């Protein structure tokens, strides 16, 4: 992928949407209280407001679909409370119906007036939505076939689901003129900068617990020669230290073995032998058996590693000073415990204080840190995508964007 290929997606400006019946895919999948079902974080709902407001102002009849949780999980819920909260944020009523594609839903869609919004119930109540399949197959599904004739256009504003090849994501673009919504557009434009040769030097700070995904990202970055430096934190940093021959102590080695991380040592070692620009921490915050916290160099760790140390945070801050683009994905420590939050805070703060750099933050943990720091501005993009961002950084194509490109060829005459 190059920057032009990433950006080649139909946008709302490419469609005649005025006064049209529009189906929009949102991502309202939010953390909920397992006992009360109350929504704990409304940031994903707020992210869609610009797109919804624009469609209302253009006189559209808007029908939204989204999912919440997975079948069998405690957060697999109906979307009534989502509609109420979305309406409160939007400043106008968001109608809701406890149906997705049955006669009640189809009848209510037909009645919807100009400037009104209707949220259908959890799209995953329909079993077809949980199937991974090609767009052509999904276009023939009952879900798509029963709904698409009620609309003039389809808008996908759910970047966080862009890595899924589900019916509501890739099926509708094959039967309706389709475009990316404003949130999806912002995500695409921000992430396209990663493949722009003008955005150098480029530094990636990669942490968190998803080591198997992260090493795929690093392999892709090295293969494409994208990053000047890759600063590691979290478990991926421990993996590369082990690959360098550092003994992190029995307790940490046991944790890595239990999580299947040690099986990745040959891949990490291969990257190091290739001369990959990978940096590892020079100290850690460690929790000892008596619950005390100490800072130790990697080769003298006694206890469980929970965060990067102050010296590492300062070193990484210095390395980021000359960057033009900084991408941070995953926390540096166990930030659920306030004692091990400082490493992540220090890295995010150092990145966003660099006025010469554009910073991309990926993942809910980093979004929460940015909110705590009160950081906003044109030089910061907080991605709503988790799995989608991972696949994008790993160099894989996102099914949602591919479906939109197919739609543009079919309905807009793109070549």
C-alpha cells in the first residue's frame, strides 16, 4: 500500500445525499456496566456526531446500524440505551426499534421523515452478521436483501469494525452507492500519513499485551522500511530483551512462557539480526513479592515487570524529539494500577508536546490518557480502531475499505 492507495476511498462528497434515505454503519460498541447495563464511556458515540449532524442538515432520513458485544457475553445487549444517550449528545431524538430486518423494522424505516434518525437494534442479533465471508456472498444475505431496497445510499462511519468482513460492513456497498463517513475519512487521512515519504523521520512506540499482533506490525514496518526507530514497551519489549539474551528473572520468564511469548523469540531475533531499528527499555518499574515497587535495569530484575522506568521514559522522549510523525499503540505498563501509569503518561506527554510532530494514538487506553492530560489539537489524532488499526499497521487490507472501493467502481464509474 502507498499513500494514494490508502486515500482512494469514496467519501460523502462523492455522493448526492441531499434528502436521500441513508443507511449508516456506526460503531456504538462501548464498555457497559455488567450489572446495570449502563454505558460507561460515550466517546465512540460522540465520534460519530459530525457525520450524523451533516446528514441531518442535508435533509436525509438516516437509519443507523451497530453492534454491541458478542453473543454469550455480558455486554451483548439491545441498543435502546445507546439511542437515548446518542440523542442526548446529538441534541435531538434518536428513534429506536427492537428489530433489525423484520416487518416492524422495515415498516418503521419506510415511515421515517426527512432529518429523522432511527437506530435499529443490535445487528449481531442477526446470525448472518457474525459470519466472515466475501462481499459478494454477504450481498446476497437475507440481512442485505431485505433492507437495501429501502435506501438510496450507504455510509460506513465505523473504522473500528473495518477489519471485519461482515454483512453490514461489506455487503451493502455492493448493492448501494457507498461512501466513508466523516469519522472514517479522518481515520483514513491520518493513517495514510504513515505511508507518506514526506512524513519522515517516523517513530513508532509499540507496547501493550498483544505481542503476536505487534510483532507482525514490526515485521511489516521493517519490510517496508517505514520507521526510523521502533521504541518498545510492555510485553513486546520483554520479548526483544529475551531475544538479545537478557535474563529477565524467573517470574517474568514464566509469565512470558505461559502467554506463549517465548515462541516468538526466533522471529524477534531475526529482526534484530536484520538490523531493525528496535529500541528496548533500559529500566523497569518492578513489583516485588511484598508489593513494594522498585526500578531496576533489565538484567537485575527481581519481581514482576509492570512499567518502564523513568530513565527509559526520558530516553524515549529524547528519541522522539526529531520525529515528524509519531505513532503510539498500546500502554507501556499495567495502567489499571495507578502505580504503573507514569510510563505511558510520560510517553504520550512527550509525543504531544513535540510541536513539530503529528501524533497518532491507537487504542482505548491511550485515548483515556490523552483525555486525562487534556490534550487536543490539529497535531493529534486519536484512532477509534483497535483491531482495524492493528491490521492496517501490519500491512493488511481492511475489508470495509476494499468494499467501498468496489462500490465506487460499480456505482461511480471509478477505475
